C-alpha cells in the first residue's frame, strides 16, 4: 500500500517537472517573438532628453 502512494507521489513530481519544462519553452518562444528595442548611439533615449 505504501508503494502505491509512493508511486503516485513520483508520478505527480514527474508531471510537475514536465509542466515546468513546457512552461519554460513557451516563455522562451514568446520572448523570441517580442520585438526588440534597438538603441542608437546618435540620438538620446532617456526620458529627460530634449526633443527638437
């Protein structure tokens, strides 16, 4: 009976690990699809910079 509960715990831990891995892959894919801001050296990018 104890072995049954231990196997359930092991299955639950393995399932949680798989879900975490899938979530990490999905996060990486979303980050790859996000547009990246490119800062150029010839114009100021701070909020306090004057425009004009």
